[in-house]
């Protein structure tokens, strides 16, 4: 009896980018309006297929980043987020996406790529809440990308990637508040940041201030891991408060 002949399943590979920045104190994610099917007219993450069979995945991610933001390696934090390959995620066939998380400070207004009609910065909360609907499984990818950023702010120096070369502790606090979505006590935050040795280091003369002493400037320090960590506050909801009162 002749053995069955095995043939590989055709699979296409793409890269998608969760690009985060702060704009006017709000955490925003870059979205594009798709200019072609599938999901023409819907918002989606920037990304695309590999240019050719020999293109490395990381090179493709950097290429897409350059095309969407004009940023190059070394000017942006870029890390692999995860692989998304559910069988029904793309109506064109079996398409696997290797998603990446990109973070940079004060990114400019985006310009739509060749296969997109428009591009814009959208408040992250509008995506997380479902107010903004995304194509494919991009809502899941954005949600997991933002949660990755929120978690890494606790244990790593990732927050400095949202800042310029020099910044104040107030600037850094605004990053944490925007990404975590909660207000922080200023004195407590200052104490915790100073306790994390090597997190930030002084960067020379202070920035001019309107009245009073100038704010002291800092830059990213040598430590990538925070010790002690800056633990994210546990959010309290009205429902939880009501439940506690009813005990």
C-alpha cells in the first residue's frame, strides 16, 4: 500500500505593529484605514506581508516602522510582542502575524502607506473599550500590546522610551499615568523613582520654570530592570466599592 504523500500547508506571514506614543498627555496607538479588501474602510494596525522569502522578520518590522513613522533603529524601542495564527483570523487564507510593540516619544502626524487610505493616532482607551472597532484580530493584539507596556513599566525602564533624551520626573510621572490610566501621588512617585537605583540619572542644569526653582532634568540610567519595582496601583471600581460597603 502506497504511503500518503505529505505536502506543506501554504501559510503566509505578516508583521503588525502596535506603535504607542503620548500625545497631549494621552496614550495613543497608530491605526490605518484599510484601502482594500478584506475589511476595506476599517481601521487596523499598520503592517504587511514580507517583501520576499529572504526578508528577516525583524527587518520587515523595521521596514514597516520606517514606512509608517520615518523612524529608524536606535530611535525607537521595538520588541516582538507575539505570534497570532488562529485559522480564521484572515479571510484570505492561513495568515500568521508576528506582532511587534514599538514605543517612541512625541511621534509626528502619520502619513498613510501605499495600501492605506488614511492613518491617525487614536486614544488607546477608545480601542480598549471597543468604541473603535478594528479589522482582523487587531483588537486582541492592541490589548495585549498595551498590557505588555503597562506590565513592563512596573519592572523595567521602558517608561523612558516614551520620553525625550532629557526629561523631568513630572514628565516621567505623566507617562506612568497615561499608560496605566490612573493618577499617581506626586511625592510617593518621586520617592519610588529615586529608590530605583540606576533608573534615571541627572542630566545637567534644570529646565526653566515659570516662577520658583527650575525642574531638574534627567536622562535614562544604565539599569534596564527596576529594583525595587514600581508596582501598578490596583484600580478600584464603583461596583467593587459598593460590594465592599454591603459586606
